[in-house]
């Protein structure tokens, strides 16, 4: 099998995993759930979940315990894209040739969808505990600690902050407040 075919197959498997872990679009919060799910499912290379799975297997991992982490990392990535596209940051109307979340659902729903995806990602990651054997519990704990630290104030948010500060100095000569 060539690289492109193998990549397509892996992306298709990841799409199935995402479908398994995304919330049902129902109830009073249906609009925000639809915004979350639609944006996650808007396409992409799915490199982050693919890398998690490949690394897991490379170190001898077997079974489904990795699947919640694969879904969670894609949810975290999508949250960051939703927030990056907002008018207060990059103000993008299109991503991957499709209208962005805030254009389709409104800025308020986009903010809620991004926040919900970030929080739901951790809820999904904890489902690995249900799949873990007793001797794997601490591995799940460590994986969740790593997952939780990367989008935070010393990870992704710090990089966004630096970009905002850099952009605001370039355009206005001072920090945006």
C-alpha cells in the first residue's frame, strides 16, 4: 500500500473514532453541540490523533485505550482553530475552504463551542480509565496530565498571547487591552 492510501485509511479510522466520541446533537444545547461536531468533522489531515496512535503502537501499545486520547487531541486542536478564527484574534471567515464556526453559528456560539470542545476533550480522555487494566491506570493519569498541560497558559495560550502582543505592537505601538 502506498503512503497516500495508507494515510486515507488511517484518517477514515480516526473519523470513526471521532464519531464514537463526539456528543449527540440533541437537547437544549443542540446548537452548540452542532457547532462543535460540525467544526470537528470539517476535515483535516488528522495528524495529531494519527501521531498519538502511531507512537502508542511504536512503544508496544495494544487495544483501544488510546482512542479517547486520539479523539480528545482532535477536539483540543479544533477548539484552538475555532478561537483562532474569532474576530478578536485572526478574524478569519474561511478555513479549509469552508465558512468558519463564528460565521456559521455566530461569535457567541463559536466561543461556547470552542470552550465546550476543550472541556469535553478532558471528559473524553477520562474514558480511557474505563478501558484500562489495573496496571495501566497510572499511565492514563500521566497521559491526562500531559494532555491537560499543553493547551494551557504555558502551552498553546502562551503562543497565542505572544502573537497577539506582537501583532498589537506592530499595529498600534502598545499592547491591546
